[in-house]
C-alpha cells in the first residue's frame, strides 16, 4: 500500500511538472484552455489518477486528497497568471489589427448629375411653363403623314429634301423635327373646353446627316405652338424676346429675318444679339453681332385646316428651338458630338448647370 501511495504521489508530481511546463510554454489562451481540459477535465490525466482513490484505505484517502488539492492550487495559480498575461497580449494584438487610421482621407461617393441636354431641356420647359404653356410629348417613330403631309409638305415636295431621314417603311419614319406634335395636339384640342392652345414639345429628332462639329444624325428640339383668336406676329416676337432674355441674359434683343418653312407663313429665322460681345462683333457671332437660334413663323392656314381648325377664326405662331444648339451657345461647347460621347470629363463640368460662359 505504501508503494501505491508513493507511486501516486510520483505520478501527480510528474503530472504537475509537465502541466506547469506546458502552461509556461503556451502561446494563446486557447492552448491554455486545452491544457486545462487535458489535465483536469472529465477525462483529464489528473482525473484518471484520482480514480485510484476508491482503492485506498480510509487513512490514505485524505493523503491523496491533499495531493490532488495541492495539484489544483499550483495548477490554477500558474494558469491564472499565465492567462492574464496572454489575455493582455491578445488584446494588444487585436487592437493593433483593428486600428483605424483616422488621418486617412475618406472615400468620396461618386455623385452623378443630369446630362447637360436634360438640364437645358428642363430650363426651357420651366421657362415656358411659367408663361402658361403645357408640355406635350410625341412619338419619335412617326407617320409620314404627321411628319410631312400635315406640315404642308406633300409627297414629292422639294422642301422634303432639307430633312431627309431614316425610313422604317414608306409611311413610317424617324421624325425629322418636333413639328408633327403640332398637328397631333391641334387635332385633339377643343377651344370651347380647353381655351387657347399653348404648348411646347421637347424631344429627340433624327436626320440623315453626316456627323460633324455642328451636325448629328440625332439631336433635340423643342417645338412651341400657340393657337387662339387674333394671334399675330407681334405675339411671336414678344414671346421669343422673353425667351431670349430669360435664357441668354436680360440685355438680349432679337431680330426676325424672312425665311421659308412649308408649315408657317410668313416664316422667320430668329437671331439673338450676341451674348459674348453684346452686338459689337466677335468670333462667336462671326462679326455680325447676331446669332441665329431658331426657326419660327405664323402657322400656315393649310396646317390649321388639315388639323381641323378654322383658319378664318383662329391663327397661331410656332417655333422650333434646337436644344443642342442653344446649349452649345450658352455653354461655349465647340462640338455637338461631346453631348453623345458620355465622356465624364465633359459631362461633370455641368453639375448643377451653373456653368454660364
Ligand atoms: N421644324 C423646323 C425645323 O426643324 C423648325 C420650325 C418649327 C420652324 C416651327 C418654324 C416653326 O427646321
């Protein structure tokens, strides 16, 4: 029996020695946890040794008990101090790895903006909304009858050549101008119910053009149409003067030059006094003091009649503004193709639309 006790004591001493060595060598609290399980867990080495208790005599039992307690005291003490040291080390490592350098610059969100053509269109819309116009949209794929015939351009009329386009079929085409919306709107208009007709219609138009700095096979227009009793050329001139001043600056004047459109009679080209030189002459106005901005005229009686409006009772004016063109003038853009190339270096110059030239 003495031998067995001695043997147990030796075993526990060795166990303690190897446990303490392992604890000292441990490099993480996770390893410590494992050591605790290995020695004092349910199937741990010390637990195994303790099982000898039941074979001992009553005198011997307390002796083994003391040895086991001794093991636990030593083991727990060394374990606790090692654990504390490792925890501190691990916290340091964690803090170091999660460190945030508050001096680094933040990440900027990319903020887009509306296209300059859209901004210009909206500026024009707002201007005419303010004068009591309604905004109407029309189809980009249009019938020959609306695009040409109801605009007083019968089949084989030579003036059709000015606006050659892309045909879908002999009767269906990509509209060459926003003027067909005039006919579409007049047909539906009821003067008794709706009062005078005042509308603008912005949108895309298409022409079979070779693209260059001032031409594109696709561009934007805004049509304007006013029809009521006793509308005269003076109304047209007054309206377009308002537009020129609001859009290009309060000092602007306009002048009308005779022109030809099949759907207006008389027809005019409208020039705005040069906003760069004020009329003295410069490279923008090609030394004339005036810049051509749009076509306009009094609605041709045939056009009124074809849209079901009595030309004896009603008269009207119409105008067509090139949105790309006025945007180019206003913002000194030298090539219409910039609008369609989606180059952010170009587009981002117009954030907020404040870049007046
Ligand atoms: N539709 C014409 C064009 O595209 C412009 C215009 C519109 C002229 C209205 C007069 C009246 O050239």
